[in-house]
C-alpha cells in the first residue's frame, strides 16, 4: 500500500518491479494496488530516445545483473560510465 507521513515530501510505493525487455529497455512497474494502474515507465540507453538516461540505465542494469537477470545490449565492461 502506498503511504506517506506528515512533514515529509515522499510517498512510499510498495513492490517495485524491474525487468529488461528483449530490446534492452528497462521497465519499472509496481504491484501496489494504490498506484499500479498509474505507474509503468521505462528507460533505455538509446541517445535518440526521449527515455534516454545513461546514468539511471547503468544503475538499474547493474541491479538486474546482480540478481542474475539479463539486460540485452548492456555490457558493463564496455560502458563503465560515471554514476
């Protein structure tokens, strides 16, 4: 369940899901019943895309790989980047 407290600026959303599609795009969704119908976004590593965000892409790709998931087209050795 989404939650917040008075005096803070954030809202906590439960159950963040990350996955990489076959084209390497990383999707973010949630199972939280309070917001699941309103939250599905994605980022990629394509400079021509409005969803291009190289730093966030690297960070999320590393998380996925740490847990044994594949991220097509991501090579951490070839793209060490600066986070």
